[in-house]
C-alpha cells in the first residue's frame, strides 16, 4: 500500500469512529455492522482473490466473532467485548487449524 492509501484508510477509520461515538445508537450499530462485514469481505478477498483457495471457514469464524461479541456486549463489557471476540475467534480458529 502507498502512503496515500494508508492515510486515506486511517482518515476514514477516524471519521467513522467519530460519527459512531457522537451519534445515536442506530448509527453506531450501523457502522459496527458494516465494519464486521468489511472484515469478512477482506478475509475472503485475501483467500479467494489472491491465493485462489475456496474456503467456508471465514463465514463461520465471522459468525463466532459476532456471537461472542454479542454475548460479551450483553453481559455489559462494552468496548472490551471486541477484544473478547477476537480472542475467542482466534482460539476457535486454532482448534480448526489443528
């Protein structure tokens, strides 16, 4: 990636974070859902587009991450639930990889 692309991505991330932080629950949810779908699309692009491998594990791992984030969020962990979702998804992917 070029420096211009990195700065553009960083600027968009800061913009969306500011919008999500300063707006209502609906916009925060919408930005959160788009971010999750974007991460899933990027992982599929990496495997299918660049490597030529077809896999269905990405959808399952995105689901595991979303489910664990929802459970932790409903337990009242707030933003910490994203870290929990990442750790849980990494552990599940480790089990699949073994």
